[in-house]
C-alpha cells in the first residue's frame, strides 16, 4: 500500500528498470543544472561588458543592444527546436551537442574583433545553450518514469530554476570582475572552461539514449521536425526584432512582414502533421498559454532592470563594470534564495501574485531613483526584482510541468523559454530606445513607466486566472 504523499506509480508502470540508488543523485543532476545555466550566465555576464565593447569598437552604447537581442532571437527559436530534436533523436545526444556548440562559440567570440563577429558568436551561443533546458526537462521526466514516479521530486525541477537564478546572481559581479581585469573578451571565453566541465559531467553522469537514431528520408525527417514551421517562426521573430531594434523610429515594413509571416505560420501549423508550434494546443489549453505569457512579462520586467540599471550605473553614475556587477549581486542572490523557498511550496498562485505585486512596487521605486540617490537605496530597489525573478521562475515552471502534455514536454519547455526570450528581446528594445541618445536619469524613468504598465498587466492576468486558484484549493474562495 502506498504511503500518504507518495508520488510513485506501481513498479509495473515503469517501462525500464529503475536506476540503482538515488535516481536523482548529484551525478545525474549536476550536468543538467550546469548545462541549463549556460544560457542565463551568458545573459547576465554580457550586461557588464556592453559599455566596454562599445568603447573598444568606437560605437554608441545603444548599438551594443544587438548583442542582447540576437542571442534571445536565436534562443527563442532554438529552445523549442532543441526540445523537438531531443524528442526525436534523444535528449542526451542533443544536450551534448549543445555543449559542444557553446565551446566552439566561446572560441569564436574570444578571437572576434568586429561587431559582426561578436554577433556571430552570440548567435552560436544562443543556439548551443538552448539545448540545455528542454533536454534537461526530458531527461528528468525519463528518469522519473524509470524510477516509477508520477512526477519528479519538486526539488529536482526547482533546481533547474534555482541554478539559473544563481548564475544570474554571480553573473554581473563575476562578469564585471573579469571584464575589469581582462577586458570584454572574457564575456565570451568564460564559455570555454564551463562548457568543457559540463561536457565531462554529461558524458559521465547521463546514460546514453536507449533508442537508435531514426532518420528516414529527408522529406519524412523534414515533416517530423516541421522544418517549414521552424523557418516561418524564425522569420517572423527576425522581422519583429528588426522592428523593435529600430525604435524609436518604427520600421513599419518590418512589422508588417512579422505579422504576415505570423499569419502564414498559423495557417501552416493548423495543417501540419507534426506542428512545431501547436496552435491548437495553445488555443485549447488556456492555462498553458497564460503561463507562457506570464513568463514573458515577468522576464521582460526583470531584464529591463538588469540591462537598464547596469548601463545607467556605468554610464551615468560612473561605476566600473565590476562595481556595477557587484551592486546588482543582491538582486541575483535574492532571486536564487526566493526560488529555493518557492520550490518547497505546493502552491503556485500566491507566489505568482507576489511576483506581480513586487514587480509593480519595484517599478514605482525606480521612478524615484536618480543621480543623487544613495547607492544603498539603488541596491535595495534592484533587490526587489530579484524576489520577483525567483518566485516567477519556479512557479511558472511548475505550472508548465502540470499542464504540458507528457509526450511533448521538451517542445513545451522550450516554448516557455521562448516566451521569456521574447520578453527579453522587448526589454533590449526598451532600454535601447530609452538610452538611444544619452544614458541618464530621464531614460531610466522612461523605463520605469514602461515597467509599471508591464507589472500592472501581469498582476491582472495572474489574479484573474481561475485555473491557478483551482490548482491551489486551499487558496480558493
């Protein structure tokens, strides 16, 4: 007879023998956590290098925003694509391939001497790091099924978000220290040793995929992967990025192209046998779609502050890259701590509401930050956004795992990150527009007003979501 609270299924339900010992021990989870952290660490470290890169290449600081947006554009497409590839060819194979690509990208970025080369390196980093999270989610689900669990322990899933939050915590300070000591190239070469360690851990700790690779004919493979849908999705995102990057001078043809490509994509995916973007699922599963939107809005607000405040501290307050990173370290630390606390909860609604409320309070507080504000107050304001990031990351990931179909959890997990990247692309456009001519208090306050609107929308969306209330029965009226 199962014990109360036991989440395991009967042994007969497991399709393969349970792994010996603890199925979720350090040897298994360590490479997953490290691989999943490669994307957020690249997101945070680059923030402290933008001013130095602009100076080295004799460019306005606003022009370096493309190094943020190109990684997120690539990741927005590559995350669900990597999830689909992991479902098709095996999560371990895709996980390892992504790490190898990150290693190569670190070499390209370290040797780069032009903006074009840096953009190429960031695109490679975005593609490589995108394999970590969706492949890790698939590997965790596979291990849980082998061990006879209905769902994996909450701490294992929470560890993915906690690791990401922890890397964001140390990223600005570590990036600032390395950039200050060794130059902006360190934002790229740091990937070389980290990827090497992740590769060794993955080879040693993750069992090979049991199923052989099934390619079939090129036409059949293209149909199974829905390459046409991937290209349409990428084209629409690229056109949208061109429009956002051109702000405050709107590129209306780019926006029109994005909308037309999006409409064509929807029409194609409704007829595709194996849709890359399952439009019917998004339309019918409102809880899953709202989770994607919440995640995008939350990360938009968080990264607007991460990038905007970093540039403002360096250009307007005169801090070095290391000092700016150190000032934002409490934000990342609180994000990791909050994620760990929320991971231990069984409910998700209250953490999500708290996330939206804190985001709104932080946005209002930024309106009162200026050149004469004491640094202690600036650090305290930034720390509020750490609480927001940690609570939102864990709670939205938990809802995703509950709502996504088991057979497509890799693609669904990738789409969760995709919506986050869309929010991050928008945040880069917001900061680039606000600081287009000059990095100063006026631009920071413009960012704050946009953030007020984002957080208000997030709060309304969360409070009015009845599905969240039903998921947490004790919180229901």
